[in-house]
């Protein structure tokens, strides 16, 4: 144990030396190791070097906080507008799709207009064709009806001349056939039985018609008297007639009962 002393002068009496033990040597271990009050640092012994508490080859940690990307500022007005806020690629795709839809709609309208135009032309042609047919149907019916009446109406006294009246309304081929029939059969039978017959057309319709041909159906009433039956007898019949156009005239090319 170390002692330290203090000398006090007492004047004439002399000097008084006081001694006291060193506190650090006399303090108990638990007191000596007691931590010092906060804010005081123990005095470092002289000639002592500071000890580096950090391990060798260690690099100081970078205490600076990592830089983070600041959130991009957004334009509220752009966010409110879906077309502006949308990404460029999406906006381009939407615009392209809209253009395609507009082009497709325009093409459909053009095709529809062309189809309507073609339809109108076809209808006009058909209507014109029907008008031509209507305008020709009058002369056709009249010509055929007149020829048929001449072919089937005669008097036994003038039968040859009566039947010859039909010749101008017949085609060449059919006229030859008709003339042979009248000479071989009709004239002799009419003269023998004293037949007088008169035909009227009560119905006349066109079944088929083209630019140069037509088929007609005629409804006939025939009033006949003979030597055996002097009272008139009326009979009805139907005949189908084929007609062909020759210049401005319609000629009968065939006639058959139906």
C-alpha cells in the first residue's frame, strides 16, 4: 500500500505531517471496478498508445444511406386523361386499331354503295326489259289471236279462201304444214257436212317471251252449225301457240290443243 503525505506548517510549534493511504490501492476490488459516472473519462496513463479496436483488414462501413430513386412526378391532368396517361406503345396500338376500324367501315360503306348501284342498274335493266315486253305484248297478242281466228273460222261455201286468209300470219314451215292439212282434210269435210264455224278468243296470255320468241295460251269459244245440227253448238277449247318475230310482225309457228 502506498502512502501520500501532506505537511502543514504550525508556525513556531513546528510542522505537522499528515499521511493518507492511496485510494486506488485501498479501495476494494468491487469498488475499484465500479464504473465511473457518465460523462467522465478515465485518465489514460502517460506514454500509452491508443489501441485500435477495429480488426485488421476491415473496411469502414459506408454509413451514408443508399440513394433511392425519387418517385417520378406525375401530372394529375395526364393521369386523368386515359389517352395521355396510357403508355406510348399502348396508345399507338389503340390509334392503329381505330384507324383500321375506320378504314374497314369506309370499305364496307363503299362496297355497300357499289352493291346498291349494281342492284339499281340491274333493276333498271330488268324494268326496261319488262317495259319492252309490255310494249310488245299488245301487238303480239293481237297478231296471234287474229291468225288463230283465221285458221279455225270458215264457211263450207268459201272454205278454201277463208283458210287461206291465215297464210300471211304463219311462218313458212308451219304454213306448208297447215296448207296440206286444210286441202287434204278440212276443205272436203266442211263441204260434205256443210259446216259453218266461227271462233272467238276469250282469253289470251303470254306464258314465255324473249326478244324473238313467245309462247301463248289462248282460250277459245267455237260456235258451229252443220246440216245435221242446224242449231248453233258452242264448245270451248284451249290451244298453245308458238310465235316468232319476223321484222315488225309476229308469226304463228305452231298450234296444238291442250
